């Protein structure tokens, strides 16, 4: 496998031990950019963080293993399962860290939307590759600020044995994902270093411009594909 130049808006954290992004991660990220009505998740305030991850993993895999669905139909169903499972505003603040205050309120709002779309576009095309996998929840540990990290392992497929951890934060009566750690590599940390580079060179508007451009290219490819 050859190594391509590192793009300032390409998440290095998507690489696994075998060069593939685990099923649950891409399924959850994919659904974040898809608008639709969906049945509300079952009483999050009565669920542990571990139960939230296991339930979501089982539901996403169930959709991916359903025969007769094209990618668009899969996306719609996955979106109904997982759209509310990420705290995307918190993730955006964690990704930008101190640079968050450099953005105006309107720029912050736009960044959350564009970042969400960017993740979906980045991993959506890989959806069909991960149908023959399961996710085993192996444990959890307490973190600062009352967060919990749920530890999982991918079983089956080309990424068999890959470790994926989910950090969740309890807010407004529910557990929501704020970071994904793939074989020890944090999604938030990888994006933080890449976005900081762009911000240092061109400021907030340059970062937003690049995200808009990437999302527009992805939309064009999808519409003409």
C-alpha cells in the first residue's frame, strides 16, 4: 500500500491497523449529515454509556446486513438510528480548542454544520465494505468531567480485532459521543492538529472556505455519480 501526501483536511485517524475505518465509526459519522424524521431513541437517561454504544452498534450493523438496500436507503435508516448520538457542538469545540474563540458566533455555527458534512462525505463512500462485522463491547472506564469511555473491538471482516473506543458525555439527561479513538488514535486530536495548521495560515474564514469547497466537491460527485 503506497502512502499519499497528508492533506490538511484529511483525518489521519481514519487509518486502522489494516488501513480501513471501522464499521460503526463510519456508520455513525455518515448519519450526522442526513436530515430526516426518526423515532426517538429509547429513554437515554435510563441507559448507561455502555448500553448506548452496544445498542447503536447492533442497530447499525443490522441495517448494513439487510439485503436489498442501496447506499441511499442504508444512509436513511442509519440516520434514524444514530443522528442524535453525537454531541457535535461539543466535538467542534474540542477539535478547535482555543481556536474556537477566534470564530464569530456565525462562523462557529457554520463550522459545526460544515464539519459534520465533511465527516459524512469522507466516510460515506466506504459504507458498503463493512457488512460482515460485529462489534463487541468489552468494558468502560471513568474519565475527567464525568465522561465515560466505552471500549469495543471489531470482529470479522478486514479489520478483525481492531480496537475502537468511544468517549461519551452525559448532558441534558443523555449520553452522547464526543470522541472516537481508533486503535489509540483520537479522531478529535487528529482533526485539531490539521485544522490548527489551516487556521494559523489563513484564519477562520480560510478553514471554512476549505470545508465548503470539500463538501461542494463531494456533493457534485454524488449528484453526477
